[in-house]
C-alpha cells in the first residue's frame, strides 16, 4: 500500500472519530467518546506514517523533497496538525464535546485532499523557487497556526451556541464547557495560532528575500496573511487592553478564521506568486 | 504624569480604540489591492473598468494602493499609536519591574484565585508549604505575622515588558521599510552569456543607474526534470572591478550572490538569436542548395535570380496559425516579380518551410543558441533593521502570550493545634495557570495531611 492509500484510509478514520464524538455528545454516552480518542490517535499515527512514506516515495522517484509542496500535501499536513492539537487539548481539559466541533476539520481537510477531482496526489518535483531550507519552517509554522485558528473557531462557535442558551434550558448543551472556559480556551488557541502565524509570515519574508530579493511584495497571499494577522491582532488588543470578552471576541475569532480560509484557498483564485498551493497542475 | 500627557492629541493616540480602528481599517483596505490587480498597464484597466471607474480609481491610487499616500498614512498612524500607547504605559510598568514594591499582604486580600486548607500539625506545615511554593513559583520569602506567618513568592516580573518588545519590533519594521525605500533600490539587468553589464534598470522608474562594479555572465544553463518541468536555473557570474575579475560564483534561485551590499538574484532567462546563423536556400527548379550566412536585419541576394531574403525578426515564442512553435526566425522572401512572402523558420523544425511549397525552400542549416540571464539586482540597507524587528517580534510574542508575572501568597494562621492556610494568587495574565498552581499546592498539602492522618491512625 502506498502513502495515498494509507491517507485515504485515514480520511475515514478521522470521519469515524468525528462521528463518535458527535454521537457521544448527542446521546450523552461516554463510551463512544472514549473510543473516539483512540480512533483519533490511530488516525494521527496513520497520518504521520502516510506523510513519512510520501517523503520516502519522493526519494525513490528521484525528486527527494519534504511533502509540503502542493495543495494535497499541505492538506494532509494540516489534518495531522489539527488532530494533534486537538488531542493535546482533550488531554489537558478533559472535555470530549470539543471533539464534536474540532474533529470534523481534519476529516474535511483529508476528504477534500483525497476525493476532490481537482487535487492531484501525484508526487511532483520541486520547482526552482521552492528549493529552499525555508520551505519546511515556513509551511510547518503556517499550518500549526492555521490548525490553532481552526480549533479556536470551533470553540468560538461552541461559545456562541452556549451563550444563546443562558438559562441552560437545552439538554444538549448541559455538558458543554462553561462559557468562561470556552472563551478562555479559544483565546489561548488564538494566542498560540498568532505566534505561529507571525513566525510563518516572517519565515516567508526571509525566504522571499533570498529567492526574489525582497522581503515583502504585497502579493495576494502575503497580503491576505497580513489581513488575517491584523484581525487577530485586533482581537488580542480588544481583549487584553479593552477587556472585551464573550460574543464580540467570538465574532472576531470567526472573522479571523474566515480570513485564514481565504488566505489558504481563496487566494488561489487571484493571481500571484503562491500558485504552487493552487489546484490542478 | 507630565502635562503633555494631558494634551488631547496625546490622549487620542494613547487610546487602544484607535489601535483597533486602524488595524481593522488596514485589514479592510488591504483587500482592495488583492482584488484589483496592481501596477498593470493603463489600457488593461480601462478595458476592465471603463473610463469613469478608471478615473475614480486612479485618483484614489487604487492601482498602486500599497504605496499610496493614504495607505502609508494608515501604517504611520498605527506606528504613532503604538509608540504613544507604549510611551503612555511604559514608565509605570518600568517602575514596577526595576523597583519591586515589595510584599504587602493587603494586595492579595481580594485575589480572584484562592484556596483554603487546614493542617493539623503546624510544626511541619511551614517547610511543607515552602517546598510546594518554591517548586511552583520560585524563591520563597517569609514574613512573620501576629498569629502566624506569610510565605510569598513571585516570578516573571520582567515579562511585563514583553508587549513593549512586540511594539518596538513594529517600529523597527516600519523604520527598516523606510530606510529601504529611501536608500535602497530594486532593479533588473539582462546579460548575454559572455557579456558584461555596468548598469541596471530600476524596476519602478525604468531609469538606468551605474554600478560600482561590472557583472559578467560566463554561462547560463537550465535543467529540466523528465516531466519537462524546470529543475534549476544556474548562472555563472564574475564580478569585475575596473576590468579585473575579483570573484566568480554560480547563482541559482534561492542562492543569490551578495557583493558590496548589492544582491544579485536569478530571476529569469531567455535566448537570443544566434550570431552564427546559416540558412540554406534550395531552388525547386534546379534542386541546387545554396548556403548563406545571415543575421537579423540583414538581406542576402539569392542566386538563380530568385530574389532576396531578409531576416525581419526573432521570436522567442512564435505563434504559427494559433500553435506555439517556440523560438523562430521570421524572414521576408522577395521574389524578382511578385509580392514578398513571410517565411517562418522555427529553430526546432529546420525544414518547416518545405510546407509552403514555394520556388525556394528556406531552412536553417546552422544555428547556436545563446542564453541571456535575467538578474534581479537589489540593495536594501534596511533589511537588517527589519530582521531585527522580526526577531524582537517573535521573542516578544512568546513572552507576552506564554509568560506572566505570577505571585502567590500563603497565609498561615496558627490557632493551637490547627494551622489554617489560605493560598492566594495574582497574575497579570493567564489566570487559569495561576489557579492551577494554587490547586497544585493545595493538593500537595492535602495529600501530606491525609498521609499523616493515616499514619497516626495505624
């Protein structure tokens, strides 16, 4: 079985885990949730194995590069990062309902990578511009940031749902973490994501300077990552110095994640230098 | 507080409301330049947007918006705001950091994070609490009270400065950017293999500027993967000072040559029409083949009274009836009587002209490709200021987000055989973490208490 085969299986493993978390939450049974943790873990192991095998396969083909060079490879790395970050949170905060809002993301990322007819899973040689030691640092930092923002988004959605039901009428929301905890947790994720987004933008700038002789060129991908950075910077300032909490912060977190998604997928519709991340080819 | 800190302008800029407004405005306006393509030709814009919209957009600098006065103004506004905000708050924070106010139990009275435990053996309690406190926070200080004592520990006082490091880094980024735009340049030059360049063309103005040294391109090569995708562009460059070679090095994409503060990047390439082009002319009437040396712009007269032939152009990507046929020479064949005909001579298909079925078949007999390398030539004295800003920003973010100034005060009141302990903690950020530490200390105390109870029972 080659890496693509393993990774398509991982898609269904993540999907199954997401299903178990949702089932555990809706039917208020702890067993599926406990199983789900192990399913995520198994999926993550498969994900890592798939990435490692793809790396080795690229050497067998004679191209030899880290599997972080196109949309397919970025999506499978993104899914792995999401699953890993989620497992850390589950271990730290002992709440599996978060899984019902976080695990659909790695499933969707993998499903998109494996099933979309527009995304090729062929291993391709690196273009001259991508041959740089900055490739790994830049892509890894960006996707850890994106994963943290995705989970912050899931938590903010949970916050907004829970906050709607202030009297606690809904039975489904009974075992949700308290709004204060959701607010704090999503804030932690935003800070984590912001640091990695910052590192991602900076490594990208240093790389651009060594490849094209300029550290900033207002290329659409650069600009959109900066827009994302501005939105999260607003969130952090509003919260840390103006004491914003709750709904307003949750809305900013949703807006920030929309910008992340546009930076990731939407920019490919615009012309620019980051076309390696685009579909097809 | 000084009087200037009361001025309305200072107060305006010292407000975080301004920060939030400017950040969101920057985010919103930055979108424009990703939707409207930047720095395109005027005709392209007129075609897309129509005359009226084009005029409106031009007035608003929409076609080079990131360098427009209003966008730059927003960036400057953000920097001033950051600077003033820091100036407004830093002195007080600085005082706290360099001159610690010392321990005052009253400051902990209303702490939001508190836990209470009771210990039945006051004798052992103190060393137990001290150990737990120093493990969770740091060095412990003891202060005696009327009916017991206080243990106090703090850490991370300096981390309060982290956010100012982040703010300083933004000032560095802007300063570096300004230095680059005033004293740096960004240009390009194409150098044919074997030739030397002394001047470059600036990208924004198109002006030619001389360099202090000369650049010779010794060789250019491009290699391909089996799939046909390019694998590497490589130029061998020699730097000459007053005609004397001082340095020879290969450059590839991502590995530029830096010399005297000027960077040479591999950015494009192309090939030139050959200097040694030989064409063959075959007469259909006699079947004779004549070879002639020719170059673009030159005309040769053909034997047998077949007319004359001129090379009019060399195209790198020639389109023939809608098909891309690559590099091609284009010529004009003028027969003695009749209209001139255009003859296309693709380098890849030497006998292409046979298809025309003319009186003379023109073909390429000999040619030799010569490459030129396209170099991006830049100088940016601000780049190290920007890089310093990058490092400061990362370091500052780590400190600001993941470290905090934490203090825990343990109050022990001894009443006969019972020691009642209150653990209180304050932190400037991340209340969850300080609560966790308080819980850890309380749990440790409770565990020891249970063990001593069990041992006294047995």
